[in-house]
């Protein structure tokens, strides 16, 4: 089975878990069949193609795969009721349905493909992951994105923290080489921009009501820094969790290089953690203005007095600025009207990235959703940006 260059790049990776987010008609199913055959070439292997539903699995890949492997004289038995091919070397390839994931527990699997996994219940991975453990089995996730709020985004981002075992790719329909540019141009003229980008350019589009709409993966950039001369810290005092986002200023750009989340904690413990991470740096803190009265530590000291007594430079207005102004300030730093980005985030700051991508307004309102849990880190960032760049 000949592969295109992008397909070959995915197929040649040796990591256990691969994630391919691709535009429509990229050739994902062709790649999946090729990989199923590659793993099943070894004797006594169990391989699965997992589709969102049984009918989809049967319609998308079953007949094609059965025909190809039968032509190669690999197949000794076809079980139509179970959608399973038994091969001459003792291996088996089966089609499985994600909507019946409980039936997949207890097996031992060498390789599985999750096709259009964004359409599946996230619990399917919880059920299938243990089946790969005893054989150190591999998995390939393929599909088109369904927005930043979908679990497919979490799977795609696994490679950020687990590069030794996860790898991710993003390819457009055009890069797949199977659809002519004229056809893609025609689709662009017929579809709204958001849908076109998602379906043909394989982008993770924001869901409705996203607060920090100016945030984009272009804002995610690495910056190596050990002990900077000064660090700037936005801080939210909610005790579950206390949150701090830590930045370094370079010319007109603030680069978020670190973050801290502490559950069931207090300001004194946060101070200790900051000092342990940045013992030789000058610390500027931009806390919630309510910290002038709030006390999260025993002894009667306010949060701001604790920060000041620790030797930190504390910058906070006497009262809260309008939340909308703070949100606008953050968005303008993320990307201004000229397309320039003055607020960057290191990829290791996953909670800051998650908050920027997912914090949304309550449906039908302009009130930020405080029940989602994304507000703590984004509020910490907002306090800092509001003071530095109001």
C-alpha cells in the first residue's frame, strides 16, 4: 500500500500512541488499513479498528479491508457476524464499535485504530487502554477535529507532556494529495469560515462563547529560562486551587514560562513554592485586589501583607477593574489589530493554555462561567495583564 509523504511520516513513527488530526479526504482510512495490515503481519496478533458505531465500521473499512487481504491470500476465515478476519499466521483483525466500549474490556490487544475518535465517548479510551498494557500494544487515533472543547484536543495534546510515548500530527486536506486545490477552493466558497477550517484545514475551532478568542497555537512558544532577573506573577487566591501564572518580560512581550496550582493551600505555602522555584529572581506579584482584605492564612495577616513581608513587589489596584476591560486587555496582548502577538505561553503551562482555550461565557450571557474551573488560572493571568497593560 503506497503512502503519501504525510502518511509515511505518521506510519514511520515508532512511538506507542500516535494521533493524526487531518482534513476530510486526507486518506485516513487508507492509512488505518495499511497500519492494521502491518501490525497483523506478525504472528498471533490481535488488532482492532474501532469506529464510532458498528455500521460506520462496516461501511467505512470492513469490505475494503476484507477484499484487500483476501486478494493477498492472507485470510483463512471471515466471521461476518463479528466482523473479524482470521489470518493464516494466527493473527486477527476485528471491527469494533465505540458505542459498545464495555464489551471491549478484558481483552489483550496488540494494536488498535480509533477512527473519527472525536465522535466517541471519552470512556472508550478508558476501557481500551488496559487491553494494551500486557503486550505494550500500540494505538493510532485518526480523525477530523470537533473543537477545542472536545476530548480529541486532550488526546492531541498528550505529546506535549509525554513525547516519549505520544506523537501528534495535523495535516490539511490539500496536504493529503487526494483532493485537487480547485475543489477545496470551491468548498471554501460554499462553507462558513469556521466549518471550512475545521473540516478541510483540520483546525481545532473555538466553541461558542469563548472568552479569550484571540488565543491561538501561535501564542504557544518555548522559552528556556533558568533564573531570570525578574519574574512577574499573576495570582488568584481561591484555595481550591490557588493559582499563579508566571511570566518573564522581554521588550514588549510577556512570556508565560511557568504556572503553579496548589489545592487546599494558603498564601504562605504559595510564597514558599515561589521562592523555591525562583530563589535569585526579583518577584513582582499582581494579585486579586480583594487580597487587601482577604486572609487565607492563620494569624490574621492579609494575603497582600504576606506577599509584601516575603519581599515581593506587590502591584494591585485599590479595587477591581471591570472584568470586561481585563478580558479586552488580555485579548489585545494575545493578538492585536495588526496581527502581532505580545503574550506568549510555554507549552509546559498546560493549565494556562487550557484556560485560555476553554474558559467561556455562560450561555446567552456576557458573564464568565465560574463553574467550569477554568477561571482560576485565567483570572490570575487577567490580574497581571490588567495592571501591566491596562
